[in-house]
């Protein structure tokens, strides 16, 4: 098992190619947070030809909807949600330059094919480890769709955020190893 | 006749919502520690280690173990002679859920209509199950069920001729397919028998049994062991990353059924099998 520290957003596409299925990563830097309802709104915006509320090129999206923050906390519990539900929206986002997705669970064949085509990587965070991940988040800001509550789009800054390369940019999947 | 005031119920539900979300039952925690003793790979060991660290952090920092603080399920077991005073019991339960989710900084995850999907903003309503018993008692079991694992659950009306083999095939194939999405290592609740709706309720009820507490009937106990062995032999492992522990336990509950049927339900729970029980009488 290889261990690597990765700074986000990625500076170049070569970094993606070096990530191999099963690698244990510690992520630092900026990540956007979006889950079901935000993906639906993004898809609606794209179908109308409208711009997105954040840049996708070389960026990372974390599939997550946090618990409310207590006074003094940056964010409430913040573990990954199941990525499969975002599959129908994902190839379009990869086409637009999205490079890193962080969630949990399997991805569809369409997503994997798009990852190979566009050079994207899918990382699995440790499901349920929500208090742990909240402690890895240094700052957070709502950047769109505040009305969606826990499903709003956030920009977060993370430090030593653990994740495993679940599907690499060559389409190798940790879920096929059984 | 025993009397119970709805204010007592409301207060208990409020506290139980917070406790269930902050503190994992010790029997569940112990099984994750057990899994830590026999990891197949460093990846499995590290994954379990973060799971355990998270459980400790949530407890010491008094915050939700998982951001999916679930849909609330309340089991009420009460003596048939109990008198509930001061208002309608379900209003009290819902006031308790709303207060617990607000005061505990828990995520509100419930939508009012499954099609229109507008958030109720107080995590209400709960799903409530009642059981009347002859003796005097009033016992609440409250479970918070995340939907990563709830979505991985399945129900099938098998034929009697499918037999034990059919049950084993259905349970293991559904669990192995869904384990990565459902946050393995899993607690697997299996219902066998009854009717279409009864078998689903049995599977959920099976998740409330303390881990390692075997079923009283030996043939069911054997089936629980067979299923656990087969699921863990799959090598799917924690989060589907590969490893020795795909499930922490398999619990089965059964009920008599019709001569023509063999209903089977699999209710999957992640390793965070969160529930609390309290007696008010």
C-alpha cells in the first residue's frame, strides 16, 4: 500500500496518472462539496446553457451533506455519502474538467468510461467517519444554493483528509478485486 | 393500571435521539475492535482504525458519529393496561424528535413527500412501531437509520422449494453486491416468514438485538453462522476495499408463514448500528 500526500486543486493532469487503485492518500487544499440536490441544480443549469457557480477545471468534488455546526465548530459531522446516486450527472462534469471525486461505494460503467476518457480519479473516503472528517476541515463557505440547507454547495479547505484511490484514471477499480 | 404522561415520553425521545447519534452501543464497538485483531491487509487495518477513532472522537467531542443522522424509528413495547395521559403519544414523540435534532445539532434528513421532496426541517416524522404485551411495562427503543445502508436492503418472496439454499443465495448475494455502498462492515438483519410487510419489520427488528446474542433456536443460529461465514469469505471487506471483515453479525428473526410462501427480507445496517433502549415504567 502506497501512501501519498496530495495538494488540491491538482496543478497538472500528470498527478492523476500517478494515482493507483489502493493508494492511501492524505488530501490538503480546496474541495467543493455537492450532493444529490446540488447535482440536480447543476444539471438543470447546464441544460439551460448557464454558467456554474464554481469552476470545474481540475477541481475536486466531495459528495457530502454535513450536520449543523455547533457553536465554535467549523462544520458539523462531515463524512462521505454514496457516490452511485451522482452517477447520472457525473460524465457531463468530467467532460467539463472535473478531475477528482470523493465519496463512497461503486460507480457506474458510464462514469468509469468517462474517467478513463477525461483523466479523472475517484477516491473513497471512510464511510461514517464523519466526526473525524469534520476535524480535517479547516474552513467552509457556502458558495451556492443556500436554500438547500445540508445540500448547499460548499467550498472547504481540508488538511490531512484520508481517502483511498477506489477507481484510478485507467479504470482499475478496488471493487473488482474480489 | 400504570399511567405514563406524554411529557416523560417527549423528554426521553429527545435525549435518546442525541445519545443514539453521539454514542455507539458498546456491543457494536466491541465487534469493530475484534475485527481490528485480524485484518487481511494494511488497508483494512487503517480503514478500521479510522472508523474506531471517529467513534471515539464523536463521543468525546459530543457530536454526531455520522453526518447521516438518519430517519428515526421508535419501537414502543407497552403493557396493555398502560394509560397514556396528557395528549397524543405520537405528537409527543415528534416534539421529542424535533427537539433532539435541534439541540443535538443533528442533520435534518426527512422530506415531507417522497415525490415532491421538501425537507420537513425538523427530522420528523419518525416511523413508529407498537407492541402490546400482557405485563406492565413501557419500553422505548429508538434507532437512527442512515440511508446509505437502508438503500442497500432488499425483500424477496421466495418459494418454499427454494429452501435454506435459496435463503442463503439471496442474502449473501444482496449483501456482497451492496456492501461497498452501505459502509461495511455491516450488521445484517434478516427476516424470514410472515407476510410481505411482516418480513420487512422482522428484518429491521433483527438489527435491534445485541451483537453476539445468538438466536434461541439452534437451526436459526446455524443459519446465522453460515451466512456470516459466507459473507466474510467474500473478501469484500470494510468499505469494499477488501479484507476479512465484511459483516460484524447476521441476525435472523422468523415468524410463521403460509404453506405457499417463504418471504425473506434483508435489512442492511452499516457498522454504526445506532440504537438506544429505555424503560419508563
